[in-house]
């Protein structure tokens, strides 16, 4: 156990006066506004976390590290609100009225984002042996009540899903009157704040507040790791790294066509013995997803990523003690390398998601069974007694064969095309099935609109080779769908190209004029075959 002194809240604040000054400048309401709105929250937070470290080792593991971590995350998250639009679907006047509350809620979300640790991984006792109940009172108040000059700290093993404990601790920092202020007149600010602290997603709005907090946390961890280089075990990944890796995998499983379960050449295979990710292909997809979110300090290589996931228990090591397994998906001639998930529920393969639960593959005998004969007329019942199927046998030594089920056709993405008058070449949209049909039809109509063709096609063809395609927002005016609705649907379907740190819309100069528009990745939009045989391919 670690022995730490009981110091005053004033001493804690004095030690972090530099960060408090930066927070006051970022808030932009002067000394009076800072002391009225933010300083009471900081004081209450200091009473709760006191002189506790944030971790047993690594970043912010020094005494007082948890207070320092909360202040720094709150500062960077508050600073990030200057370049973010909250509740983008709301009216402009509504967004302007709610902006001060969004900024205040983002500061609270950053300040309280990691203090669930006091109720999850820490046991505190006074010199007499009495234990501190973190859900009942702040640590500073408890120590003052018991007149304890010091306290004893012991670390415990972290538990899964413990972030929700932060919601029970929140009233110790945020008074009920302030929560009511954040909630009045809207149904967004407080739910997004609580979702961020509890670590749960919100639908259908994107949680900008949580994105700012998570990015700020990664930045703070990276900065502190650089400042204390060599002190932490490089294999002992921070909890936020594991959380970001799993969140990126879930996002890919929901939105990336290459991660559709049990599809030909898929990254994700779900068999009778568990779920597998083709490696290192899946690791490259995760790395790109993390880079697009501008998260700092994430593992770059597939080896380091697998090491982090093995240590966290998210993936199971093979019998040889390595992270890599050998599987043989359907249609492949040889075994491929993969990692095995500890639980299919990590990627939503448990029936708890919003999408229908996919059918997992069943093991078969080796060699594979012959193809099933063509079905006969269903009106003639068979007079033969039923034959029990053979018991599945162990896979061959060369790897596990995961057969596709014969009675369920593979889900495919059917390109949307629309005939174009005058023999012009039709544009084709390879949209995911989850895209709203009305939005899909609107985008196809825009791409193939004769009236807008000079502007649209010139903008599309002006895109750099291999780069995203630019579609002017003005082209959506006659599509029957509001540009904001189309933009939101494309973004939720993963069909919108967004540069890191940039808004979802861009501006291009066409014929000397600034034209706002959106970017579609080339894998979703292409120029179809020309109906004219003499046309250029």
C-alpha cells in the first residue's frame, strides 16, 4: 500500500495555478465569469479526487495525478469547442442560444471523464483501518471528518464496464441546479454529457462533446508519456487506448463494407468456435480509423496493436502463446492469419445491436461435404426417414475451414443506377444497404440530372485521381431532400469523406467562384458504362 499525506484543497489549486489561468483564458468570460461558472466545479472536483494518482504506473501515476489529468482534459476539451458545431441539425438561433451550455457541459465532461477510477481501482483507508466510501462523500471531506493526517492507498484490478460509476459520482461535483440548467429548453446537452461520462453511445446525433473529451484525453496521456519517457512499461497500455481500439473496431463492423460478417474476403468471420479478425488487414483498417479521428498516442503497427489487445483480454492467444491463429475461410485455398476475439459481443455479434444478428458459420468435416443438389418441388413431401447429420469433426491440421451456410444467400450491395437521357454515361452509386432509400435515390438523381450535369460532372471529374469526388450542395436543391438530411445520412452510413480536423463540408473554386459541397469516396461513386457503343471507355 502507498502512504499519502492529507493536504488542503487550497494547496491543490495553488499547485495547478498555471492550468487554472489557461482555463480562465479559454473560457473567455473574464475573472468574474470563471469564478462564477468554473472555479466552484474545480474546487468540488479537487475535494473528491484529492491527492490521488490516476494510475498505478505510467502517465499521471504521481500523487495528485488524477486532479491534474481532469484539469488538463477539461482545458483541451474546452479549447476545442471554439472550432466545433454542436447539434448541427438544429436552427442557427437554437445553436447560438445553447452554445454557452455546450461549452460548460464539455468542460464538465472533460473534468469528470476519468474519475470513475476512484470507485473502480482504488481502495483508501485511514491510519485506523477504516475504508473510504467514494460514492457517499468526497475524499477531502472524509479525511477532514476523521481528522486523518494521511491515508493508505491500494490498487485493485480494473473491472469491465466500470465507466458508468462516474454517473453516480457526478452529483459530488455538479449541483442539481446546474444539471437542470443544462437540461432546460433542450434534450441534447445533458444526455450527451451523461453519455460521455458513462461511456455509452447516443443515437442518432453524433456526440461532439464526447469526441472532444476523448481526443483531449489521448493528447494528455501522450504529452505526459513524453514528459516521463522511460518510466512506464511500454506493454502496459492505458485504458483509453484499449477503449479506442475497440470503439474503432465496432465502428468498422457497423459501417465498413469490408467488415460485413462472413462475406467473401471479409475482415470479420464468425464461426461456431468464435469470432476472428483477419490480421494484419483489420489492424490497418483500425489504424486508419484512429488517424481519421486525430487521436494521439495510439499503436501504429499490427504487432503493438495485437499486444495491447492480448494484455487487455480482448483477444485470446493461440495454443502457441502468440496472438495469431490460422483459419481457412470459405472460398480460400490456403489458411490466413487472424486474431480471435474473446467474445463476439465486443463487436456487437450478440444480438444487442440495432442491426439484425448475422448467422455464424458452422464447422464441417474435412474434406468438405459435396454441394447440395438442386431443390425439388416443395409440394411433394419425402417418404424417406430423416437422416441425422453427422457430428462435426475437428478441423484439419492446416487450419479451420469456415463454410458459408448454403440456405442463406450472401448479402450484397446492389449498385443504384438511373437511366440518363441523350445516351449520356450514367453515374452509379454503390451505397451500403443501411443508407436511407430516399437519400440514395436523391443522390443518384443528382448525379444523373441532365439539368445539373455540366456543373456536377465538371466538379466530379475535376477530382484528383484516386481522391474523393466533389458534389456541390446546390445540386441537391432539386432532389427532394434537404442538403442537411443528405449530409447527415451519408455521414452516418460512412459514405462521407471528411478530412481530419475539418468540417463535413468543403469549398471548391469552380469557374472562379467558391462552391460549397461534400466529398464522396471513390469506392461509392463511379461512372457507369456508356450506353453509346462508340463512346470512350
